[in-house]
C-alpha cells in the first residue's frame, strides 16, 4: 500500500511541476508580448512627436531627459532620420546632441554588461554618431564581438572619418571573410579617399597574405578610382599569389584603363589558365579595339575557358565580330567552335538566317550559316 | 483654415514614419488626410474617389503601388498620383510615369520639396 501511495505522490508532484512550468511559459510569453507591445506603442508615440517636430520646427519638442536610454525612442529617431534628408535630417541631428544620445551610447558600448545593450549602443552610434564619437568607434573596431566591429566601421563610414581608413584596412588581415567584406563596404563609402591606403596595404602584404589583399583589390575595383590603375599594374607584375593576380586582373578590367592593355596582353600568355582566362575577359571589358589581335590569338588556346572568354570578349569589342567570322575558317577546330558559339550568343545566327531569307545576306552570313549547318550534319 | 482645407489626400505607405510625418505635415497645412498601410486597401479607398491626390508607395503589402495605379486606370479612376518610393530603378520610375503618375519622389526625401510638389499638383 505504501508503494502505491508513494507512486501517487510522485505522479502528483511531476504533474504539479509540469503545470507550474506551463504556467511560467504562458506567463513569460504574456509578459514578453506586453513589453513588446508597450515598446511598439512608445515607438509610435515618439514617431508622432518627431514628425510634429519636423512639420512644426518652431514648436519645442517635449520629451523626457532620459529618452537617450529608451530603445523605442532610438528606433523611432533612427527610422525618422532615415526618411528625410536636408535641413530636416539636421534638425533631428540637433536632437541627438540635445539629449546626449551619442554620449550615452558610447558609455554603454564601453561599459555595457549585456551583449544586447552593447549591440544596441553600436547600432545607435552607427546610425546617429557625429565626429565626436570617432575615437570610441575606432577603439571598438577591435571589439571582441564581430557585429559591433561591423557597426563601428559603418558608423565611421557614415560620418566620413577619414583617419579611420587606415585602421579599417589594417584590420583586414585578422578579420573573418564576413567582417572583412562589411569593412570593404565601408571603405567603398569613403570613395577615392580610400584608394591610396588600400594600394599601400596591398603592396605591403601581397607577399605573405592572400585574403586581405584580394579584398583590398576588389574594394579598389568597386571604388572605381582610375588612379588605382597604375599601382595595380605594378602589383600585377610583382605578385606571385594567383588569387591576388586574378583579383588584380579583374580590377584592371573593371577600371578599364588603357594602360592596362599591355600587361593584360602579357598575362593572356601566362602558364596558369585561370590567369589567361581572366586576362582575356578583362581585355574585353576594357573594350579597346587594340586588344582584338591578342583576343583572336587566344581563340586557339588549349583551355576551353580561355577560348570561350576570348570569343565572348571579341563579340563585345567594336569590330571584334570580324575576327570571329575569320576564326570560322581557322585550321584550329577549337577556335572555330568558340567563334561560332560567341556569334550565336551575340544573335548573329538568327540575323544571318533572316538576311538569307530576305536575300540580303553578306559573305559573313554565308560563312556562319555554312559552318553551323556543317556542324549539324556532323552531329547528325 | 487655409485655402487647401477642402482638398483630400490619401497617403498609402506601409512605413509608419512616412504616414505619420506626411499626415502631420499635410494636416498642419490644412489638407484632409487619410492614411493606409496596405495596397489593397489603398486601391479600394481610391475606387470610392473623392481624393484630390494620392501619395503612393510602391512596395506595400497586398498590392504594389504600380498595380494599384494600373487597376485604378483600368477602372477609369484618374486621381492624380505622386509615387513616393525607395525603389528607384529605371523600370519602376518609367512604368509609374507611363501609367499616369504625375511625379516620382525618391526616399529619403526633402519634406519642403515634397510639400511644394503636392501644393503644385493639388491647387
């Protein structure tokens, strides 16, 4: 009997504990929902106050002195500020000063105990900081948390604090690919100011690093400053790492400086097929007709990817199609295939067939269709 | 009350910051403002007519701004529309103007400039 009684007690206790747990969960959810709803209501109320401030700038804003600590206010301020530009955005910037928002966020970033507090502080600074916050942002570029590092870089980019460029570039080596990529986005925001620090970084590091210099070269390409062409040519000549050379070739194609044609033509004969393939593609991107002979010669390359890129580049080049039509009669079967594929991709086959139907064909049209038909016959 | 008192404007945008700001600014200028945050609702409100101008976002839940204008035009509703959107690719801008939008304002925007455009279109 005692045994049965004991089992009953255990079952009751387990049941009671489960019930308590369920109640705690339901209660916790309800509390969370109430807190979230209250924050949402406060955010809406703040948006209304800020809207009124913009619509009626002569009226004083009535807000408590502790709003700098209220996440709902910070969200509202960031959202409204991202809605307008010009004097209205400046007016909201004045509120940032008046309520000491950046000072509060800097303090929380430095001394906050909870990660969520520090993350919010970093986002607040990234969105609302002015130049007075630059030292804190630079200091936290090496924060232990990657999101905070990214937000600090973003903030520095937003305020255009150029002394931060070197600090951000120097972090390339130690960062994960994700953070490095976000840092690169920030550097693009700095624009041409970042060109020389990036060039200097690549020149110093390309002998013993890969990922950092590759990101830096790609960033230079995105910034699009033609002053980078000459140093990139020098880097292409000096670098041994194929990844860095490939990134540099792509950047030179993107920057499209005519100075790059000669070194790219040299690279079109490199022993590494990846270098050759990227070089011919870059020559096509530059779009200078002077590159046509080098591209036509690459149609006979041993590597399919090089032949394909050369043919595609010729198809985009002014008067490049001439070389493709000529290649249809090449002794090299690979060159003939690459040329015909590029012509087909460029819509030349359809155009030729139509002109033949209309009785307006050219000798090139006849040559192309004869080649295509002969291929069909061979396949059949 | 000023000269614009009788003019009715529909603001259709799913961003609370936009609806709040425009409602406050337009009401302060004496317009009668109705707000919606949903494309379908905007379309239905527009069918009843009675609006002198619509400020229309493109990316809204329910229906896109472009679809709203297209459906109004198919129904013969010719209410003037100013598109206000963060999506400013050529296709959206050209399609909006082709469908009869009077203007296309990009977000973020200058408030006084938008208000001037609204005044010009409504009066």
